C-alpha cells in the first residue's frame, strides 16, 4: 500500500496535507534561511561563527512562532467548545438548583445579548450596502 500513487495533499500524515489544511505554518520569514545557496563562499571563521549563532536564533524564533501559531489555531476550537457547553447549560437551566442556576441564567442573558448584537451588526451591513446605491435583493 505504501508504494501506491496517492495524492500527498490527501494523505493526512504528509507535510503537504498539514500545510494545505492550515495545520502548520506556510509563510514565515524563518523559512527563507533554509534555502539553498548556490554560490560557494570562502571559509571565514568569523562568518561561520556568526552563521551558527544566526541559525540558533532563527530556530528559537521558529519555535516561538510555532507555539503561537498552534495556540491561535486551537483557540477557536476551545472557544467553540465553551460556547456549546454554555448553550447546553442554558438548555438545562431549569434542572439546576442553587448558585449554579444563577450562573446558568446569567449565561443565558449573555448569550441572548451576544446574538442580538450580531443581528444588529448584520442589519447595519445590509443597510450600508443598500444605501450605497447597489441593487440588493431581500428575502421576506
């Protein structure tokens, strides 16, 4: 099965898949240092020392950026999980008792206010588009 011709962008374990689906960094200035240099340079000890130090610094930067990229990528999933859990709590608020019920009711109010603000933002965008003179169809 390993020697069969498969599209590497569809095989989940390949670098091509991970980059195509936003799992790894694609564009970063630290990748420019890995490019091949075709012009040979004469040995210079000071240059070699500086090069090694620069390589170490670039590796540090790349690690920091990878961590930041992973945190940002996973933050959206964590937020989505939290909101789904909050919605679940709001649905079952009538089953709760004590201080947890108060928290559930507060979450319910918060979710309602968020949904109202989102609806207001959508309405504002629609009004702005219609006022600009562009023909726009509305669903009723």
